[in-house]
């Protein structure tokens, strides 16, 4: 039986590339608290990766493979600037260079860079990695929305694992109309019309998809931004009883794990400072967080329950214009990436990072 996460036949190389994960962007791969002293292993965009912190607290990221026999480096020891393989003690530093082979003197493996490394940025309580291809090894600047970097905002990071392809998670956020139905019993999305005209307009960093005659009532608009990373922004109106700070903002990322799984990262934000920041953070932890998790679980349940090969059997209408525009954008990026790789000399195309 075809799985509900399968998107299109794999014979299409552009869609097959998209299904694995669109590269040449920064993606959040883990919340900061998840990476402590011990190395951890994870899979993102189909890559198996090891993360660890050095003695100064900086995070390093490598392909999770010892160059000696292929054992998982994430099973080994954190030596600070390097990680040691559990199998034979091979030490590999944050650049992917073998520093020491303790079992052999003057081993020719020492000094060789033979493990792929990933550029790392730790921002807004999360660890971001650059997933460049052979044509884009140098990372673009990571520019995050102001809600994640501005001092006038407070935020909480929520991360969840969804058993669906990341493209479905993006589709879900780029669909404001579902809020009035799927989340109709929510404390924040019970108001407003259940019918609306929608429009798309360009922004400096991407596009905005919005209801024409309704604002600050429900989930009435969503913005896609492309600033070295792909993020989505939306706002939900909040009544005064839910604390200071006006509308409740969400900045979202969908990080591919593999063809059938993704992780969603949602920063819940409000524009508050001083005592109001403290009041809102207390209220969020003690009252609102559980309500927001309930809404997120509704999204997850629907996406994980989609009919097999759902996209191949869709009948879209006017409310889906924003979603189809984003799909078109991602497909264009995939085509550009594959064309750039095809233009590389064959020796460079297959070289190790």
C-alpha cells in the first residue's frame, strides 16, 4: 500500500530531490537544550549527523560516520574540540579532520579531512545547520525574523516530530482557511467568517497570503520569507484576558528528516518588555502552552492521516492559491539547484565537502 507521505512518482528527479529536502538553506535541527556534553546523533534531510559542544560551548556538526570503519561517531566521546569513535578511538575534530589514531603510530589517516562538516549557527534557542550542496558549500547569511532576534519580543520554542513529508507541513501553514474549521473550538480561532476571498501579494523577502476582508479575527494571513532560510510568519489575535502584548505571533520552520518524516519548529512570540514580559511568560507556561499544544496536535493528526499519495489526487480551489505559489517557488529552487549541480565539473560534483 502506498504510504500517505509519498508525494509523486520518484521518476521525476526534481520532485524526488524536493521530497528528500530542499538544500542550500539553513534549517533548525535541534533545540539548544538537546545538545549538552554527550554527542548526539540525528537525521536531517536524509543526512546522519553528530552534534556536540566543545569546551567553550560552541556546537560542532559532522557526518555521523567514522572514516575508519563507519561506526557512528555519536556513540563516542566528547573530547572538546573533537569527538572520539567508540569503536577504535579515532579522534575527529569539528572540521572533519582526523586528529589522532591512537592504535597506530604515524597513521596516514591523521591530518586527513575525510568527514563532512556542517556550518553551525546557534540562534534563538535552536541549532541551525547549513545544508549546502556541492555548488553552494559556503553558507548564505542567516537572517531571522525580528521576532526571534529583537529585544522587544519574548518567545518560546516548540518543536514536534511529524510523520509526514515536510512539504505537507509547509502546505498546512500556508493555508489560513483551515483555522476556522480544524481549529474552530480553539481558544484563539473560534471567531470570524468561515468563507473568505484570498489574495497573494509580494513582500521584500517572499510573499503574503491573506484574507481580503478580515484581519485580526482568526488565522487571517501567513507570510513566507526566504532569507538564507525558509520561514513562515502568522499572527493570531488574542483577547486581553490572555495577557499583554497584542496579537500572538508564530514563526515556523519545517525541517525535513527524510521522505516520510519532518520536524516542525514553532516559536510562539509576543511583543512585550519589562514586567509585562514576565507576566506573559508566566501566563504562557501555566495556562496557554497546553492550549497551543492541543492546536498543534490537530494539525499533526490530520497530516499524518492524509490519504495515500494525497497530492496526486487533489482538487484545489481559490483558497489554495498561496499554497500553490509556494509549491511553485520551491520547485523553481529545486530546478535551479539541480541545474547548478549539472553544470559542475564531474570531479567537483562528487568531491567530499
